[in-house]
């Protein structure tokens, strides 16, 4: 996913947010849909976790330009990020166990537990994505909110 955004230097943060952030969220939806269409294994979803975190942090920069509706949207992103993080933790721990517990009689059982948990978290993520985050009309809900007349920040905290 491209991360460089061309800002209009003479415009303020609110104007730039209104012009550019709808494009950012639209690209995020397209990226996730394309990735999930490939039905990747949990270990292959790490890039999605990073993109979700990057999107959340970008939007958090513009809190002063938006109202409480942004907090609702950020909470949804945090939930996705949490599920992806838990899944990634399982995959990373499984790699660590495989590498460092080669002689342990428990290794296979631990790897199976971690693999099953990662798969379960991947299913939880897909369900949250499909039923909540990317439910019908949700991309428009996001983009419309980000495109609305953003307020000029009174001060940056």
C-alpha cells in the first residue's frame, strides 16, 4: 500500500484531511479485501496488522479536526488491530517454539495449540471485518465522515 500523501501546503490540516483521508480509507478497504480474497494463512496477515496500525495512527493525528465520530471509528480500528495482534503473537510464538524447543517432547503439542489459536483469531478477524467493519455501507460511512467539513483545530495537543 502506498503511504505517501500529497498535502496542499497552503491549506490547513482540516482541508487536507477532508481532501485526502477519504482516499486513504478507500485504499485501506481495497487492500484488505484483496488480501483476504487470497485466503492467507495467519502468518501472512502481519502486513495487514501493520497497515491497520499505520491507518489508526494517521487518523489519530487529525483528532482535533473531527468530532466524537472519529473516536468511534478509531475504536473499531483498535479492535481489528487487537485481533490481528493476538493472531500474530501466536504465529511468532510458534516460530520461536519450533526454533528453540527442538528436543522438547511438548513441542508438537505447543505448536498445534498455537496454530489452532492463530487460526481461531484469524476467523475472529474475518468475522469482525465482514460483519462489522466492512458490512454494507460501512466504507461509505467512513469515507463520508472523513470527507465532511472538518473543523479547523483550535490547538494541537
